[in-house]
C-alpha cells in the first residue's frame, strides 16, 4: 500500500488503518460518532493526501478543460475554484472533480493559463489518461499527485484556529475561492475554502519537501489541540458528506450514471461544447428515466449499497447507492437511484434488506 506523508502519524495516534484507493489510510481514531460531532460542532483534520492533482498549463489549457468537463471553466477568475464532472461518450461520469484557476489565460499580458484539477484518489490514472487522450493542442500537463500533500481542516471553528498560522485572510475566504501564501512557516501553500463535510473550513495543498508535512501537521495541532481540534478518519468523512447529500464516486456516481440523473444539471452547461453534450441535451429534453434521491428510514436498519428499493406492491423501482446511520439525526439515511415516477419528496418507499422491507420516505437534501 502507498503511504501519505502522515501515515506514520496516524499509526502513532492509534488510528484504525485500512486500504483505500491503494493507500494505507486512517478510518477512525476513536468512534465515528465522536469524530463526526467534533467536525460538525468544532473542527477536525482529515488527511486526504491520496487525492489526485494535475496541473494544466498553456494558452490552450482552458480549451482542454472546456472540452472534457461539463461546467463552464471560462467563468473562472484567478483564485476561484469550480465543481465539475468529466463525462464519457455515453454521457456517464468518468469522475467528479474541482477545477482551480491559478492563472487566467491572458496572451496580451504574456501570461498563459495555469489550472489545477483535483480528482478522486481511485481515479487518478483513469482521469489522467482521459484528459491526456483529449490533449490535442500540446497543453503542458503535470501529474503532481505523488508529491502533493493535502489536509482538510473542517468545521465551524477551523478557520479561527488556523488564522494565526498564516498571513492569508482565511477568515474571509469566500466559498470555492483560494489563495496562496505562507502557512506555518512553509511557503507556497494553497489554501482553499472547499471541503466535503458541509461544516465549513479549508483544504490546504502543499509540496512535501524540506519537512513541510511534519512542520504543518505539528503547527496545526499545537494551535488546535487546546481548542478541541482532533484528527478525523475517513469513516466520519463519509457520514458527514452523506448528511449533506454529497455524492461519492464509485457509490453514487460512476461511468454509467449521467450528471442529469445524479442531480448535477447545475454543473452541466450546454453553452459550450464538451464530451457527450448532444446526448445529454437529448436526455434533458426527453427527461431522465431515473434520479438520485435522498431518503430517511422509518424502520430500524441500515441501507447499504446495492440494496433494492421497492414500492408498496413490492416492485423494484431502484437501488441504494449509499447509506449510514446519521450521527446528527439519530436515524438511518441513504441515497439511491429511483425510477422518475417515484421520486417526489414525501413519497413512501421500502428498502429490501434480506427478507424484510424497511419503510422509508424520500426527503429533500441536504439531510441536515
């Protein structure tokens, strides 16, 4: 298994470790509920250095991004980020990602575009090959995943805890914007007002050289431990994202699900050309046959990926893609694809668990 720059830290802290996307990652340090509440109410630190980062440079960098992603990256100014998807020829999702505009393309000023794509850990090679395959205009591409460390400090108190460590005004950093500067004495750190928890906070990207990872980790915990900041594992990251209705690639999104089916029409812009644009336009005009919905269980039990969703007559109308016991709500919640005629908010459905059918209701997301 691959290691992140913080793997030994997790082991020393007694984290329960497991393989995730080829990396030895911390799943939990204490209990999932405790870690979940720490982030919702205060602040926690996630090691997400397994994520992938690509740099695209050159006067045609934006054109390449526009060609392979569904959102309109031409709207991005320096210091802005954007959620998007990569689509295949069948309209399925190759991956969901974040596009960072580090330098807008400005030929009159003698500046070529510089962008960073942040992709899911399990899809690094697939995404790299997909973008490379469409790079017909000699865009300079660099896969910096292996040398880039990434910590997500999430929670309502995260920025207040971190502010003394940097000269960047992170207290007033707007959602989906970023800035580069010194952090904990380390230069050229990118601090982004993004995250996967819905609890506020930032994500910090930096190259692990000259002991940067050690320096940053220690500084964060020296500043944060007296204020209740704790390390958090991937299990709580999953319960946090699910409470917000955020999709997870491999569960709720994959090569066979379209952005429109997944409720991602808001990042699918038909004002530009991109892979499978015509097919998705047709899908939009005709209407999708299934949609990703959120549901809450009335009966006791946990919905798991792959469980059937049925109607009152026992007919299969969909499938569960994600499910958990929500620590905030104290009840089971889930996501799943359901036939379009059965997706209205408030509709009663049933989750088939072995020989039982557990009553559930389709609800508006986010759950919390």
